[in-house]
C-alpha cells in the first residue's frame, strides 16, 4: 500500500511540476507565436527545408536536395529528423511556417519538462527540481537559439540531452543492459 501511495504522490508531483512549468513558459510561448514575423537568420532556411521535406521527403540516404548550387545529399544537411517529425504537424496545421513555429516551441517546452524529470529523478526533491528547472528556463538562455537566431533544429534537439542523461543514470543505477542499448 505504501508503494502505491508513493507512486501516486510522485505522479501528482510531476503533473504539478509540468503545470507550473506551463504557467512559467506561457510568456515565452506567446511572445514567439505572436511575433508575427520570421525570427532569426536561419528561420527562412529551415522553412524552405521543411517545405522541401514535406513535398519531396524520401528516405534521407537516397534523397538529393538541389537548393544549394549543384545540390547535396540530404544526409549531409541539417538534422533531418526534425523535418520528418514536423511533417504530420504541417498536415495538421496546413501551413509550413505555422507548423514549424508550433513544433519548435513545443519541443522547447518538452526540453524543460524533460529537464524537470531529470532533476526530479536525480534529487527526489520536488521543490529543488522545480527551482533548478526555473533557473534553466529563465537564466540559461536555453531559448536563445530559437528566439534570437531561428535555429529550429538546434533548439528542438536540446530535448534529447536530458532524456539521454536520464537514460544513462537509470541504466547505471539499475544495471540494465537494455537501457544501455537504448542510450547507445
């Protein structure tokens, strides 16, 4: 019975933490979505890549993108995983620019949620985990790559850092070869 209560309170703590993070993240979300213009130097390049992948995206090893001089293999370009992950969002929203903005801000929010999960897993202390995540949210310029420079793929890739660190810590603590395979 004690284990059920402990799991329940952990779930409620994480849910409460995510809700608090959503409240703290709201000004960043509104400022980015309501900006009304392209933000940053690489924004338009990412937009053209997304539109290309939406219209012509095949398996990356066999695909060729002819947008720069004579073209180049897609495998050599920017991290194409995010363009493929944005394809359903484009289908849902109908506009590549809006879909890219929603995807970028959503993955940035998920980065903070994953960081909160990492801090909570490591320290087992809800207020401390929330405090560290708040510092990360407001003080570490985690959103600068997106808000100032328009680096959508870089900003979206930040999400993987706390997830990989969490998997490494969990694999080491549990001595699980399956988790090590996932991390590797």
